[in-house]
C-alpha cells in the first residue's frame, strides 16, 4: 500500500531532526572545553581589578596605573560642570549626551530637565554616579 503525503512529510521531518541532532553532537565534541591545559584556564587580575590573560610580570603596570589615576581624577571631579552635545533624545523620556572632553556618552532622564532640549544642543551639566554608570543632572543650555 502507498504511503500518504502526511506520512512521507513526517518521515522527512524525522530524518532531518536526526541529522540536525547528529550535527549538534559532532559540534559539541569538536568544541568542548575538556582537555584544556592548566595554562589556558588561568586568569590574572590587573592593577585596575580587571580580568586579563596577561601574567603579572608581562603587564605594563605604569600605563595601567596612569589610566587608573586619570579615571580617579575624572571621578573625583564629577561635581564640576561638564559640557557636551545632546546626540539622542528618545520619545520614552531619556537621552544621551556626548561629552566634549572624553567623547563618552552620558545618560540623562527627561524628568531631571528644567528646560526643553533638542538634538545637537550644546549643554552644560553635572555628573552623578547612578546604578548603571554616570548620569547627567542639572542640564543647562
């Protein structure tokens, strides 16, 4: 007796699933993490507290310390006025400012504004450390 169309399609799907399963199995075998040597598993910490694959005796500590000092200085002066350009304003009530000195993007919320701003407006603001990084507060044109 001849097979129905549905039965043929189900058979094709079953064969395809088994081939896909075999391909996934082969991929897992090739790309597994077992068998790595000890040197590949070691992670080091640099001066700034970030993970790195570079051993301490090969790290450039002077450059890392200079970067850390510069970051601390910029964080210490977070109460100073900063300048930047509004590069994005969302309809949902937030936006981003590109800082003039560093080129970093700083978040702001429309609830913190006293004036209306448009894209490409030059603004001065203060930085405040929030939960997800710095936020611009006290924005002025």
